[in-house]
C-alpha cells in the first residue's frame, strides 16, 4: 500500500502506532494469529494457550494490549497473538487492515492466521466443527465484494487447502470433536440475512427459508457465519496463510433460536480453540 512506508502509522482502533510503540520488539516473534468475535473468548483462548505452551507467569497477568480502546482486544502469549474482531464484515475488515499493518511493521514472517468462531449449522449435529473449504457469499459464490470509490471490487475467498487438511488431521488426533471440511456461507445479517424467521422483521415463509437452506446445502455449505469471506479475501490478497474454523451452535433445519444451555455453548466454543492449540503445539514441535 502507498501509505505504509510513511513516517508514522497510527493503528487507531488498536491504540498502537509506529512512533509510540516499538512494534518489532513487541510483536516481532509472532507466528500464529488467532482472531474471533468476542473479546472474552479471545482472552480465554490466550489463557488456554498460556497453559498449553507452558508459558512462565500467571494467566491472570496476560493483559489486553488494546485496553486503552474498547473497539478490539488483543493478547499475546509467546508466538501466539489472540485478537477480537466484533461481529460482521465491516468490523473484522477494519481490524484486519490494522492487524496486517501491525505484522508488516513488526517484520513478522511466515505467520498463519486462524479465525475461530461460532456458526449456524446446516444439516450437522450441533457442536460439529467446520473447517472452511470455500468461504461463499449469500449467492454461494466464493468471492467477497467491496465497494471502493463507488465501484464494486470482487476478490477471491480461496483459502489454503493444505492448511485445512492439516487441521482436519489434527481433529482426528483429539477425542470427541466431530469435524468436517465444508463450505461456509458468510452473510451480512444474523436474522433475515441467514433466513431466520425470528427477527424483528421477516419477509418470507418457513417453506422459503427451508428451500434456501436446502440450496445452500446442495452448494456444499454446512455452516453460516458473518466474517469468513472478507477474512479469506484480505489474507489472500496479503499473501497470508489462513484458515477458518467455526463450531456450529444449532442445526438450522431444526430451528432458528439458540436455546442450548449456556454451559454447553461454552464447551462448544472451546472446540475450535482446542483444535488450533493442537495444531500450534505440533508446529512448534511440542508434541
Ligand atoms: C458468528 O457469531 C456471530 C453472530 O452471533 C457472528 O460474528 C458470527 O460470524
Ligand atoms: N453465528 C451466526 O452467524 N449464525 C448462527 O446461527 C450462529 C452463530
């Protein structure tokens, strides 16, 4: 980008900058970046990685590097960075611009990015982990459309096939985590945009909803979430290896409301974390 070589670069939403912080010293050793929607979940992931990597010190001392701003949270545990991105494409897109510049300014090399998240399943048992093959839009196209200067730019959302397969292999080495590789649909809304009947607005019938979900299923889609296409497109454009790993919280053929008990949902959300932790430990030669 023409501006990244400027005298000063302020990563506004992280409250970090090239003049105010020694970014290579703070982040230069990062090899794995894990992003997910919720700040608390990304703190929990950092604490989990701290244990898994046998890091020195106490988990309660892992501080939020972005605590001065409440837009995003960021935690560092050895070579692992854990960052929250909020909900939806605009929120994750802003975070990724600044994250990718952070990695560039810090002179990081060979970094792998993971999005770990939640999703609605299509014809899968709740709790199934989906490793994304193709991230597709609401029309089942493997692309992300961005409006730039009043024109639509189309970017490919292809992810790293080798990385997905390696993650699937990792899942077979862990007990009791049903895992599949399948397409993931990314929408710009949780309710009508995902064919839900229970939003404040609903402009279609139950039969029309089910027909859309059946079409998605035919296109190889097994889960629906809200960030995968822009995540895949931006990582690809910037030559960063990336994977998307989301657990399904419900089967959308069965309903729309997430009525599962809180404790069960918490356990489900730990599944992508366990898978990525296993992958990282293998890559670091810790197992
Ligand atoms: C999954 O969960 C969130 C909506 O509940 C959204 O960020 C997503 O992709
Ligand atoms: N996240 C989504 O985007 N959709 C769901 O159904 C569940 C979680």
